[in-house]
């Protein structure tokens, strides 16, 4: 990394995805503008473990690695799935919770385009909001925009059984959405008797970096 023509060190990030590289560079630029010494900013970046609900590794159920991700807009889904593919899973399964009824209706085609690059998509009910607690559309509407052989609707209560049915070596299963799906993911791990990984722990980060 060069600042004002001077080499000040090598900046690295533990996080996957080109979008996180851009975020890291922006963070270094902001730190410089605020007067933080470049060497100090680089050292902080090199040890930054990430944040919860952003490609967060939770643990394993059987032979599958379980992740939690906040992506809920097509552009965010695109970035997350691209990063996940870079991690080299044998198979990529997305458990998707659409967020708000109006967004789902407005972006059906875009959701289908981005989610369709996964190997399988399991849909759970739409998560509403205080502003919009109900609506006239259901998650099933996405089926018409996804490859039929890749998609199924799974009741929340059946998610653990679904995971046990599909899990295989090297698989990544990602709970994705901005509603309460992060809580659902953790409840599924608890029901499976799996202790949740601590995203700040070095061993957890090593498992995340290795991907499979």
C-alpha cells in the first residue's frame, strides 16, 4: 500500500468478495483523511474479523457449513453470491426470506436473476415491516422467476429436516435476508445441537477463509 508515494505496508482483508475490497480501500482512505497513521489503519484492517450477518459463518450441520447474510436487495445478493462462489463450495444453497411485500413484488424478476445462480433456493415466508405488516403476495411468487428444478418452498419449522436432507461434503447453506432470518438460523443450529461459532474467533475466521 502506498500513501503519498511512500510504501507503508501490505493491506489485507479477511473478508471475501470484491465489494469488501472496495469497502476496505474506502475505509483506509477515510482513516487517512481523519489523520490516522497509515500503518495503524493497515494493522487494524489486517485483523478486522468482519461484522455479524455479513457472510457470517455460524457452524456446521452435518457436512454443510452454515452461513448467515443480511443481503436482501438484488444488488446485495449478487455481491454476496459472487463472494460465496469464490470460496469454492461443492454446492451452494440459499435459504431466502424476502423482505417486505412491496419490494418483493417490485423486484421479482431481479430477485430471480440473482438468486438463480445458486444451486438450490429454499424460500420461506416474506418478512413484513412495521410500515407494511401484510401484503397480497407470497414467497411462492418467486418460483415463476427461478429455475423450477432449483427452487422449493420450505416451512420454517421444517428447515432443520430440509438441511439434513440436502447436506453433503463441501456444501454451503446460507440463510439470507434482512428480517428475522438470522434468529431463525441460530434457532435451527440450536435445534440441531450445534454450538454457534463466534465470528470474532480466529478458528472461526480460519474456517471461513478456507470456505470448504
